[in-house]
C-alpha cells in the first residue's frame, strides 16, 4: 500500500486492484514475453509496457470477455512492438556502421550485452508461432483461445501452432539422432 | 500413408491459412502418423520458459511505478467506448429519422392520401422529424405535371429556415 500512496495512481481501490493484477499475471506475462523475445532485458521492457497499457485501459475492459486473454493480448502486442523497435535499431546501427567504416572499433560493434535465453530452435520460430506454442504448452490454450489472444482467425492460429510443433519435432529428432 | 503424403504436399504447396487449417483439422489432427511428426506438449515445455521458471520479478513493480510517474498517471479514458456510444446515438437517431420518413412516404403514396402541397388536403402530416439527433424540417416537392410527391427530411440550417 505504501507504493500506492507514493505513486498516487488514483483511487486506492484501483491502485490496489492494479497491484493485484501485476502480482497475479507478472510471472505468466514474463514467461510469454521471454518465449517470444528470447532475452530477459527485452521481456522486462515488454512486460512493463504491457502493464502500463493495462493500467491505462482498465476502464475499457469488457467484463464479458476473458480478462486473462485480454492481458495476454496486450503482452503479445507489446512484445511485437519491442521486436519492431529492435529491427529499426538494428537497421540504424547497420547504416551507421557502414557509414563510419574504419572509424568504429569492431569490438564495440554490438547492440549491447543481452542474455540469450531461448534455445536455438525457438529463434527459428517466428513470433506468432512462438506465441501460439507458448499459450498452448504453458496455458493449455485451444486454437480458439489462442486466436482470441492473437486477434486472428482460429484457422490462422491452428496453422501457427502446427508449424511450431512441427519445427520443434524436426529439431528434436535431429538433435537426438 | 498416401493420405499423409497428399496432405503434406497440399500443405506445402499452398500457403493458404484456410486450406492448411482444413488439412490439419481433417487429416493431421486425427492421423497418428502425422501426430508423431509434431512435438508434444511435454517436448515443447522442454524448450519454453514456464511460469514457474520466472523467479525474480522484483524489477516489475518499481519499473511500472517509475514509468507511470514519467507519463500521465490516471487510468485511461474509455475513448473507444465513448466513440462507440456517440456513434450508436447518431446511428439510432438516423435510424429513427429514416423509419419516420419511410412511414410517412409509404402513407403518402397511398392513392387516397396523396395530396399536392398547398391543396388544402393534408393527407400527409409530419409531426416531427429528427436527423442526427436534431429536429429537422420536412420538405414537400411536387414536380409540375406530375402525380408524384417527394418528401424528404432536411436539417435546419443555422440561423435560418429551410428554403
């Protein structure tokens, strides 16, 4: 409650409910973000951004819909945003590197130390496949529920999940062989 | 086995979500051979980060608090809901106006009630009309040498009367 008073994020009830949401969904949100993004730093960014969006949109939650799915949808979109930002940053970095060839120390040519957590195979899946797989394996979601989170048709979700499972199986078989 | 090959070929040859989903539903989900080519939930969990693997979440709340302090700190206004509400109100008003106009027109086209404007025989009487939630005027138009009477609703112009 001390945090809430310091933060002054509105009526105590709203703040306390929000803290409950963070406590309840923090771990599954972080797991999903880690599975999509593959490193802790980006996953933390995505999670924080997601909870801020959740807080700012609490008034718009449709009580008839699954709150958990709504939370996951926001986390999924925040993870995609982080990936977009990274792509942009990488492009910019490449441009700068090309323009200043010879001036940059090759040893410093990195985007920062980022702890890679994903196994090799997860990096070969696209973010949609990773999301579908993570929701299916971790949460036991059906393709219909996955499609609700990803805001796509159940056909599309089914294909993403199928592709992910197939790629993983091929990878596992190759590694065992 | 042949079915599996055909399904596999179609799946690879046509990258269409609907077709692929159909093939998965109709064949791959039910076929033990095809299922053997897919990772099980347990196998997937070997590679994925699980909720129980996430230990240190101490960063989360302080980070959120810091970022909320930097930006606006009130919960967001339900902008979408507000827009929807306003749109619904406009839609309802337009629908009422349309229905009213239609009823009036249908009544007006009954042979016994058709009357030229100014003839003194008020077969049609528009009591009130609303367009977009505001009172509107009913305009009668009777083309020369015609049996036809056209009636329409028109918004009241600012500071003036409908011509």
